[in-house]
C-alpha cells in the first residue's frame, strides 16, 4: 500500500490541534500526591490502591483526580490540592477537577488569584452550571455584584431545578437592598428543597429586612448556623463513597440517620468501632441509629459503653437521659440530665430533659422550675412551653399554665389542640371575653370542628354560671 505523506501530515496537525484546544501536555507523566505523614489505617486502605493505579498510569487525569477526591472527602486538603493540580494539568477540560481544586485551594488558604483563574476559564466552562455558580459566588465575595448576578442567573438557566443559585441570588438582592426580590428567590428555592435550613435562613433574612419579625423568627431559628447550600456536581456525588477517616464516617453517619438510612449508618459505624473500639462519638451515633430502627435497649447498651469510655461526655449524658425517658425510667433520666447540667448549666436541652424526667415522677413544681430554666435559655421552644403548662396545671398554678400555653399557641398557631386547651384554661380562669374572642377566630379558620363546639358549650356553661348570656 502506498504511503501518503500529505495525508499523514494533516492527521498530525489535527491531533496537535486537539491537544492544544484541550490544553493537555502531550506525554506528561506526574507522580501521585502522597500524604505528608502517617495517616489513619482506614484512610491508608483507601488511598493505597489508588496510588498504585497512578504509578501504573501516571498520565491519567482521572486517576489523579480520583485520588484528589479521596483526600478531599477526608479533609486532607494539602495532598488533595496537589492531586487535583495534577488532574487539571493533565486534563484542563474537565470542570470537575477545576471546581474541586478551587475548593481545596480555598481550604488550605491559597485563595489568592483564584478568582482570576476562574475568570480565565469562563469561555471553556460557560455551559457548566456548577462552574457558573462557583464563579458567581466568587464574584459576589469580591464585590462584583453585576458579574455575580450574571453568572448566577446563567447557572440557574442551565439548571433550573437547583436551589443553590436561587439562594445565592437571594443573598445578593438582600445585599443591594432589594428584600422583596430576595424573598421571592428564597421562596422559589424552598419549592425545590423544602425545609432546607440554608434556604429557611435566606427567607428569614429577607422577611426580617421587610420588617416582618414575627414571620422571620421561625425561619431564622431553623436556619441558625446553616452552611451555604451546595451545588451538586459529578465530583461531589462521589465524595460520600470515599469517606474513610473515622471522624468523616461518623459525620456521614449522622447525615444518613437524618436522611432516614439508619441501617447504612449502623454498618459504617461498626467499621469505625473495629478500628477504634470505644470511640464515644461512634457509639453515640450508633445508639441514635439503633433507636431510629426501634432497637432502644441496644441503643442504651451502646451509650453505656460510651459513658464508660468518658463519664463526662455531654452528648452521651443527653442521649442517655432521652433514652431513659423513652424506656420509662425517669429516675435514671433525671440522674443523667442532672450530671449534664453540672457540665454545662447553660444548655437548654439538659434542663428540658430534667423537667421531662420530673414530670414522669409527678414532681410537678420541680419540673416547672426546670422547664423555666430551659426557656430562659431558649424562649421559643414549643415543646418546652407545652410541657411547662402541663406541669403548672398539675401543680394548681393556673396563671403559669396559661402563660406557657399562650406562648405555645403563639409559636404554633396551627396546632388546634393547643388552641382549644388554651381556651379551656381561660374559661377556668374566668377570662371569658378572651376565650370568646379566640373561639370566634378559630371558628372562622376551621369551621364547626367538634373540639371547638365542645369549647363553645363549656364557655356557654361558664357564662350561665356567672349569670351572663
């Protein structure tokens, strides 16, 4: 067969053009990024096979990037940065390595020049919603409001189902003095991720800026200390499968329990406990997982193991008190709650658990005092107000019972039993006009509900007894 030099030259030029267009360095081989010192055996078991794969194929961006994600999942930011730098150098056309390198550099304090790096990649990744979201946040943090708005709106156009750009736009509009627009973005985001704490916080901030303090309070409490919403990308979806550091597995197990997967959490925590027997955090989370599966007695056994490991660990005492309440062992619950208060007297949960344990023992005046200490630290606790009202009523203190039930009613106006019980308390106190007004309001809201009809009959009898209409 005849050789065609011209044709071969064209092919070589095309191949060279492809290499240049993706930014790849032809024939480049890079060594794996190794951890700077000793690592936990579970982490070593994770990364060793991946390091071996890189040594076998040192020019693979995928292998270097995967190692970077493994380090990132376990918050080993310095080797993660080096591994992801290798991946972006080998394949700068993959947005996953670029985005995760950005996160890793920021985590090790190498944020200088990151915005300029992202700006230089806009033309390459203008079709990638997750990149535009990160770019928008970076511009916002650097004061480029219009540039941030443009990037975030483009991200939203590419991924209209994602809530993260909407929350960021809500933050932006609030920053520039447009709370009504901020509120609209937050409400739209909640439709995509109902109940998400960061979105609740965004809505609360917007409502507060509009002067609607009462409406904002519940959202701001629900969103307290929430972290910024994450925009999922292909790399983030892989992180959970790389958790190996014990603390990362423990943290992930808590997320799994919260999401309704206690069985998976149990499996992971047993893995941690094989490596670190007696770990108090692993044992506490294992107890929570077991309780979520209805295995309360097993949960208590695990908490007692944790208590043996550290008798003064506050979370163990709180969880034990709660478990003992569930098992109807109020004296034990009281013991653990009292010890928790000795360790942290400013914690409202400990005082509330003490109050609950005293109610079960029918020590009503003492329980009221415990609940009121809790409420001084956390005034808007519906459950605590309701329990305090019950204990005060059992103690014969109608005024305190009414005060706490009125607070519970204000915190949860849609709870009909609480509203009706408050009306009955007002009738017992002789506050018939207030009871009448509350009844009228409830009839307008829910109609002729049997509970309201019964309350109306009680009010009518009370008026007849007073000689009224």
